[in-house]
C-alpha cells in the first residue's frame, strides 16, 4: 500500500533480504527492481517529485570511492564497472533502451523513501520510463524518470486512479511523523501505520500541506473507509 510505514527490518523482510544497503537494486527479484530514496538535507543525491506530482526524477549513483584523494562527486557517474560489467546505473539504462526498442516491458520499480533513521515509507510501484544524462559543468550525472504505475500491487493486481493520486513529499512526511509522534492519531497504535489523506484526493483533498496528512493505523483506516461509504 502506498505511504505505508515500515521499520528497516520490516522493509528487509518484505523484500526477503538480510540487508538493504544499495540505493539501486536492479531486478531484486524476478518481478521488480527496488530503489531507496533519501531526501534528508544532507543526502548525497538530489531526487525530486515533478509538478505532475506522480513522476520522480532519481539521480544515478556515483563511482565507488576508491581512494581518499578522489572525490566521486568529481567523476562521471559510471555505466560500467572496472571489469566492464554493467553498474546499477548501466542496468537501469539498458532496461530503458530495451523498452524503447520494444524488446522488453517497462521495468517495474518499487520505491521506498527514508523519512527518518529507521522510518521508511513505501512510495509505491513505478514504471522506469526514461533516463537522461545531465552535464553539470564538471561531470555527467544520470537522471532516471520514474512514473507512478497504475498497477500498484503486482501480487494482488490492485489498481489506482492516477488522476486522483499525488505523491506526498518526504519533507511533509517527516513533519507529519514528528507532529503525530509516530503514533496513530486516533488510537495511539504504533503498528501498521501509514500516511493518510484526511480528505481523499477524489473528494478534493490535497497533499500539499501537512495539515491534510496524518498518521493512521490499518484498523482505524478501515473504520474510516466504512464511514465514507
Ligand atoms: Zn488506530
């Protein structure tokens, strides 16, 4: 479910891995890739949500740090490793190229974002639609475009209405998490939380301010949807 909140351990368990260290994980399993976003003020990459509010621009990854003298931020982001195999950047690029040549399907990418240490939120399933190379005057940086997919839950085939969906920014999520003290605002539970739109988009709600977003547990969310219908 979009905007569901997980601990780091829960996130690893869902993805069936011991640890999740890398930001980019091409084909983490046979169905999808996984990307971790972090928008902390000191985060090393600048990822953003575009104005359509359903597209993310995700920066590729820098070269690995190999010595203290060379800052990876001064080097072109690599497509190939030293051994000539594809880096994670390279794998994501190849997937876009294959899709454009019509030789493969759009890659499904599951995106998680770090709200605070130990607090992760599922941004949803995205389609990897494109990439570009940005030259910032010093070096080349890859920018990947990920568009929120209308097929959200690949397992249960759940669909969402993109017209009425908007991504909540990490800054707002952080603000809401701190304001609501990491607890359901109705019953105080700290389990199965998600960022809830007080007024659904379909009824005119907006995600632009923290005022319309609150922490809700799964139980209280069910009770709420009963009331609306
Ligand atoms: Zn609750």
